[in-house]
C-alpha cells in the first residue's frame, strides 16, 4: 500500500513538472474541526466519537487550462476517541474507566485536486473542487494511557469535496481513512486501532 501511494505521488510530480512554470500558486490560513473515531481490530469495548480542532497553513498549485493541480500544507489536528476501558476487568483493575484518548498530530497532506472552472466567469463567484491523496500525521502528544503504546505517526488517505467562494475562500469536507495503526494495547496481541475522521475546514487563499 505504501509503495503504491509513493509511486502515485512520484507520477503526479513528474506529470506536473512541464506545467509548473505556468502554475497558479496560492496559500493561506486554515481552520476547522473533525469528528474522529478509533477503529479497533477487535470489538472488546464501547468507543464513542469525539470532536477535535484543526488549524494551520494550506497551499494550492493549479495548472491553467486543465483544471488539475495539487494541494499540500502543514497543520495541527486533534484526533482520538472515548474508550470505555472500565468495562473490562483487565483495565478496570488498573484504575481505568471511560477514558478520553487524545491524539495530537502535525499533519502533512499531499492531494491531487480537480477544480471545475469552465463556467463562463461564474467560477469567480463559486467553483466546485474535489481532492484525494495521502496525509502523514506526526504524533506530537497524546493523553496519558500507560496501558497503550503509540507509533511515531500514521499514514492516512483523504477523500474530499469543496467549494471555492469569491476566488479566495474555500470550504471543504473530507474523510480520512487511517492506513496504519495509531494506538495499540501493550498486553493484548492484536488490539490495535486506526484513526477514522470526518473533517470540515475553511481556508482563505491569497
């Protein structure tokens, strides 16, 4: 899976190189939020979704005439879920109850993007776009759950739709599917989870 994603990124960069000199590059601040969950391999405990904020810088490079481009950025995002560890004796005996698992990430996305702009000038008021691509989440902090262990980061795949308003504002909604595990129990062999989140973001591009 990782090799396929990397190969797609290399192909995308190679294909775009002849157009870079004419590309329209913009960047700006972003703010948003996500409704996240942890998908465990085994159904041992109740898990509740949680809301977390996100904020940072995003950029867009579009190639005139073809509607395609790329977007990337660097932003903070809080993910995780509520874990009812107290419902199982092995964790309840250690003093755990209904615990909030906070996962704080520095996220680096890289997406292929398509924006529909052939609307006889109306695209300056409103233009739809879609994007897909991987994102790397570097774990910078997490809640203190000593029964769990955490990797350095995770890899996700993003799928999203959005609208560009008045040429500068962009509103998007996306789903991030975790491809690698984000949290894992220290004792059980196969009790690990991947992140899963729905995201809404607003960006202003200069």
